[in-house]
């Protein structure tokens, strides 16, 4: 986590050995962690110049280029993730060719997921456009997401990613991370998304409203932890850290958390008298439709970088996103005038000091008091 110090030493290493592609790669990664995007990109390119087959650097370069709005080259480089030792996701086993170029619409296409729930929801913003490029589109994704996508995509065939599909049912295949090269080549392309592109359940939404909503009191969805094993310590917050926001009057907070946080919730109640609501009739981990219904019933959402942030964005719900600076800041949270490029109703509040949430929390507190209460 001592990125400034690491930069000093990696810089010395690149001077001592100008042929060390690993040193240049690691220096570039450190630049990306402190937000020096252009410097990160140029340094990744130095590593690749030394070793053109260094796919880890090419993959990371692609991420930074997409983040920086260099979409065409970024998506191309991002496709090299499968040859990177750092990319540990499973590839589809098939003899059918990869979808590489648009020619005509007389073919059947299989699109398949490769990453976690949040990424699948994000790439789902392109499903409708992708379906217009082919005569038949089948999408393999996490079964928990199928019913929330089916309502808005009646012409697409959704199947559980754990189920096999016969190869005679499609002509080409494409992993989700390759879709952007066809449909998101410039910033304006992100405006083509039809929001909301997922739905919850109206009956469940009304149940939540009737049970928890009060006059002159906001109902706010709250999500503060990430289950990402590698990055959870960087992305997650504690309820104690959020206490300046939790103390704001005329707000009822309802948990959107997947896991059991009852100990932390009870501690906040004992210490501050603040009650965090939890709807026990809905399993937030397995019942994503129910979770979406809770989100839809809220006036707005406060979330760290996790699946709930993607669900809320896809539902076109006003969302306040708390982001870390450094290693936990993911490439897909591109900023467009303080809002997410993927989700135009998601406003981003980022740390200005690594591992310090004081600035984004206080800034968000002012935002809520001035514009919501």
C-alpha cells in the first residue's frame, strides 16, 4: 500500500535495468493505483515495447485505456486478458469460432459470462443492442440474474451459465468482455443504453414501501461491503465509518447486504441508537429479483463498489457510490462529470487519500443534506 515509495524504487529499477519489462509493468500499476492514468498508460507501453508478448501488461493497458476513454484500442488490448497469467476466469470450451466482425445478421450468437455478478449486470447494458446484430441471441449468465433480465429482453434466450448448450444451437460465441469492442467505441455509445434494463417485482416493491416507507422520511438502501476476496479490504467500509451519514435525520436505512452483518448492525444501534432495517423475508444473496425490488422501493442508494452498485445503476436508481483511491478502484468506474459512464444516475464520491474515507463521506453528507433532505 506504500505506492509513493514503490514508485521511487521501481523508477530506480527501470533506470538500473532498462530492459526489465516487469519493473516497467509494476511501475505502471502503481501509477494506476494513485490515479496517474496517462503516466500509467505510457509506462505499460514501455513494458510492452520491451516484451511484445507480455500479455499481463497488455491486459492492464487495455483496462486503463478504456477507463481513459480510449475505447477502440482499449477493448482490443483487453481481449488479450485470456493470455495473461493474472486473468484466472474460465474460458468457454467450444469448437465454434469467436465472433470477431459484423458482416450480416443471419447467424446465431452465444454470449457467455466470465466474471462476477456485478460485471454481468454491467455488460448487460449492451444485451439489447447485441441482439439486434444477430438472428438469434443466447446468453449464458448466473441463474440468479435470468428473471430480472428476461422481463426487458423478451427476444433473448437466457440460460444458466452452469448448463451446457449444444453447439448446433449457435454459430459464433463471444465472452461478455468482448462485446464492448462492437458497441462501445466512443463515449456517446453509452447513451444508447435503455434504462432500466433490469426489473424487480412490483408486488415486492409495494410490500417494502408499505412496510417501511413513512411520510417526510426518506428510505435509503445501504450497502457497505464487498465480497471480492482480493479487493474487499480496499473497497469495503464499516458502518462506524458511515456514521456521519447514518446520523442524518429523517432517513430510514435498509440493508442491501448479502451476508449476515447483524453484529455490526447491533453495535451501531447500541452505540448511536441508529437502526438499520433488514428485510428477512428476502434472501439478498439468492433472490436478486427481491433485492432489486428493495432497491427500487428506495428514494436513493448508498453503496461501495459491489454488485449492489451495478444493480442500482441498471435499475436507473439514483445512486451515491463510495469509491476507494488506489488498488480497489476498478477500471469500469469511468467518471463522466462526477457520474458513472455506465450508469448516468450514479454519482461517484472517491477518496482523495488512500485508505481514508473522510473526504468522500463528508462530501456525500453535504450532498444529502443540501439536495435530498
